[in-house]
C-alpha cells in the first residue's frame, strides 16, 4: 500500500472507529469502581482488579465480530421523535410490544441491555459462580459507562450529520487521554439502586441532555480556530491525524468539566450496580469465593434450582391473579 494511501486510511479509521470512552477510559472506570464497594465485597473485587480492568473493553473488542453486540452500546433517541427519552417504555417487553424487536435493535438497546446484564450478574451471585460474576461485572461496567457518553444517545453519534466527523472519539477518547490524570475520582461509596432499569434510563436522559452542548461548542470552536484544529502524531509505528492539543485544551475548557463529571458518574454507577446486584442476590459471602473454583456440576445444580424456584414463584403469582 502506498504511504500516502496508508495515511489516508489511518485518518479515516481514527475518525470513524468510536469505542465508548476508549480502552483507557473503560479500564480506569472499572478499576476505580472497585474502591466504591463495601468491605463485604471489596476483597473479592480487589483480588481480581486486573481482570476487571482488562475485561472492561471486551464488549468493544467483539462489537465488529458479533452481530448482536453493536446495538448494546447506544440508543438513537432522536430516531423516536421529540421527547423520546421521556416517552419510550422503560421495560423491554413493553418496548417490544410497541416497536418490535428488529426496530429497537436498529436504533440501539443500551438502557434495556444494562438491566439485562444486571439480572445476569444478580443470578451469578445467587449461583455463587465467581468466573461469571467477574465477567459480567466487567462487561456491565462497560455498558453503564457507555450510557454516560452523550454521543451514544443520538443518531448523529460521530457528528456525521453536522459536518463534525470525528467528534465522538475526540470527546470520549482524546480528551480523557490528555486530562485523565487531572480529574478528581473520589466519588464516595456505592449506593443501592431501588430500580436499576429506571436508573439506566436516568443516566441516558442526563447524557442526552448534553448532546447539543457537545456539538454546538465544538462547531463554534472549529469556525474560530480553523486550520489549528488538527495535527499529526506518531503512536507506536503509526502516524495518525488527531485534534491538536491547543484545540483540545480550548474545547475542554468550554465544556466546563463535562467529561470529568461523566467519568465520575460512570465510576459511581458501575460500583452501585455491582453492589445492587449483590444485595438483590441476598448478599452472599463473596469472600468465600476468592479462591473457590466450583465444578460445572455444582454450577448447573444451582442454576437448575434457581430456574425451578422462579417457575414455582411464577406459578404462585398466576394463581393469586386468578383467585
């Protein structure tokens, strides 16, 4: 491949590949979320903090190889018309009844998927499956963090509709890359979420309210700074076109701490949803799982018991309704 063509390819790749928060951000969020947990949980999570950090980016790693993965990272609220964030059904079954599953998948299912993975994590605690607890915790942190990114809530996710291509990676990767070490990440303790599904939607609504500022401020700055917007940097063996540090510094100032606030919200909500899943599972002794490796037979037996209990519970509720 000629060198000039290769450089063009790299520029296009940098402009259109848009992982939420970038790998650096997602790893940092999961790592710091561990320190929000109560004493009963933190030992287990700290022991596996390296895995939780590294596995935080697994959903992004597979989003281009697993067909079902991409819609889990976003929701195009503006595809549903005015006030969609307030009008859309909060619960998946109701949303499917109204819009159909294919239509929902086409527009993204992020808030509904957060609740789904929370339920899976709660069940992993119930069945005392440490490997599954860790995998789901890591991935749940990823989706929760994506919900804090404004551009994950709009069909104009990369500024492609407003001649601002590349703003997605600029906001959620370039700015954290430059300023992460300057942020205050003391967010306090994880808190119990009384309704995880509604909490996911509240996060999405708060993020969506920021979309206009994210786009308008950058568009105004671009018209003011002109050709000072970009430069080239060498990363490893690659030369890539990036937003210049002076441009990033001014945009960061105009945002008034927005990126830091959304990162802090990601950390706090990730820890809180881990904590909520544990509480809703009856607060099992996860310290006992630190060196525990259950057999497949043990896990299957507990899963069967959980399914049987749920079937009995559903049967009892049906009879109560009939009576």
